[in-house]
C-alpha cells in the first residue's frame, strides 16, 4: 500500500509540474523535474510577511532567487535541477511572489536582504552561503552581500547591472500582463495568499524601483566574489550597465552570453551553466 501511495504521489507531482509555467514560457521550452514554487516548502516569518522557500539536495548552500514582478521560482528550475546534485539549494519565493506574503510595508532591497536572512535562520543555516539571482533576484543578492557580508560567500547575478536614478523605470499593469500570458497570471493568483492584492503588489513593486539606485555605494560593500552574467542584447539590464557593475565590484568576474536577451539563461541555459558551474566549484 505504501508503494502504491508513493507512486501516486510521484505521478501527481509530475502531472502538476507540467501545468506550472514561467512567464511567457513557450510550448517547446524545457520542462523541469519538479513543480518548483509549489512543492511542499516551508515558511519563514520575516517582519510582517511569511516567506516561502523550498530545499533540495545536500552540501554547501546555494540560495536561488528568481526575477521580480513577473518572476517565479519555477523559472529557475534549470539551475535548481543542476545545483541540487552537488549542493543544498534553498530556493526562495520573493516577498509577494508565489506563496510568499505581500505584507504591508513598502518594498526595498534591504527588506529583501532581511527576508533572505530570515529564511536562512529558519532553515538553521549558520555558515556563509552562495547566492544565485536573476534580475530582481540579482539585486537582492547584491543587497544581501552588502548588508550581511560574513554570510555571503559567492554571488552570481544575472541581468542585474548598475541602476542609476536616471535609468528608465518600468510600469507594471496587471491587465496588460494578463493579455501576454493569462495562464501564468491565473497560476500565480492560485498560489498567492492574497490574490485580490495582485495589482497592489505590482504597484508596490513599481514604487520600489522608482528612483532606486544600485551602484558603487552598494557594490563597494560587497566583499564576496561576484560573477556578473548578462545577455548581450538585454534591454532591461543593458550591456554597459553590466560592465559598470563588474568594474565597480571589488572582486568580480564578467560573462556575456552571446545573442541573448534579459532571461539569457532561459534562452541558452548550457552557456549560462558553463560559467556558473566552475565559478561555484573553485
């Protein structure tokens, strides 16, 4: 009977995994081994919000942080599938994303660093960790590395170049994004603890980035070795901003993925993994 129940559970997981998607995922995109983001995780209390996270594998810790606004843990599935073979992966759903609460306080990068630390404390992690973050997750990794220097061993940031006050800001409108990918929005609403606040969350996210600056003041405080990855044709994190980040960080390496845009690792995962794997291993 136990074997039958185990098989049924496994089949259910894979069936639901096929339903999960990241924003604008095509039918031909690679499918990941688990429904990351809705796979029996845990919650850590951080300020006024519960932060959802999942743990996979054993070994040195790598914290995986997805993109913001329209990001999800599932989009990081390729990295989680690879990393969990040799590391302990702690994948976090950023505040207001997926199953994590929105809270009431305004969003900030310092708050995101605190959310990461709350998860690490809840997971009883005491040694320094590696962090791998895409876009918004990359900036969260920078913030964590600057505020919690002793807890940051190595950082990998993807599509997270220098941000100056003069840079263009994005406007997030729920109805507009629903037109682009209604399946994804419906999926996220099903995961959220407060789906009726979805539009409010996007406005809070927009407000966080209006006037935000991520430059030398933060970079100079990061002692960890940082691998800055950027798509050659990234229109969100322009190539020059990635170069500026690399040049401003005290200890950094730079990798440009040719002929890719913002989600460069989704467009050419093999190239991204080829630089991430040796960076973490050395």
